[in-house]
C-alpha cells in the first residue's frame, strides 16, 4: 500500500471512522489517541494516531477473524 497516496487521495468518508483509543506507548488519558479505521480496496486499514507512521492492513479473511474475535470477547 502506498501510504503517501492514501493520505493524498484519502478513502471515501463513508468508509472510514476515527475511534477514540488509548496508546500504551505514549500513555495519556482514555481517548487521547485516535485509531483511524478505513476500507481501502479489499483491505481494512488500521492507522494508530492517524499519522501513517505505522499502518496495519487486514485482508478480508483476517478482518473477519478479528471481527469474530471481538464479537466473542464483547458478547
């Protein structure tokens, strides 16, 4: 994935969401960091801090696994 192109062109706003989170490394109060979650092509992209410095990309099967795991843990 070309992160520079991703930020220059950006995904459709209906396919992205900033989620308040807490960063274990930088600490700070709850909701201090933002986690940008978006859909780019066939992948779910997770961008902690919304900086593009460390982007995690999950293809469909991995995203479904994460979704199922979160649903199991959260009930």
